[in-house]
C-alpha cells in the first residue's frame, strides 16, 4: 500500500481555513484532516497519503493546490537536499530528452 488508498477518518474538525467555498464541503473536511495529521500528529507518511487522496478526489480545488504545497513541504523535510536535486535533475533530463525540446518550452 502506498499510503494513498486508506480512507480519511472524519474527525469533525472545524472548517475555518476553507470556509468560503462553492465546491462540496468534503474537500475542506479532508484537507483539515490531512493538515491535522501533518502538523498535530506529525505523521508525515499518513499526511502524504491524505494529501495525495485530496488531489486525486478533488482536482482543481483550492484544497488540491494547498495539498500540493504541503506535499512539497513534506518532500523538502524528508528528502536530503542533494538527493532531491539529483532526482529533479534526472527527471528534467528525461523529460527534455523525450520531448525533443531542449529549451523546455511547453
């Protein structure tokens, strides 16, 4: 299991951070849960899975974008900087070589 399959438990957290939304309230509820796991419980592995599920379940929402930011925060905390740079460089090289566009233009 990669941490992204388990359902989020609803803890009844206040929805204060994301209260002015037109999309279903579930995105806010799940984000509140993920944020609590991340910052209150400090369980980075579970938080990562929770943020992944938010992105998959609620694409295009502010909560999905906030989840991407939190995933970057977890990555920067969990992965040593030199290893992260090496992985990012390899990824960029693969994309540039497979796209056939060394300028990086979209």
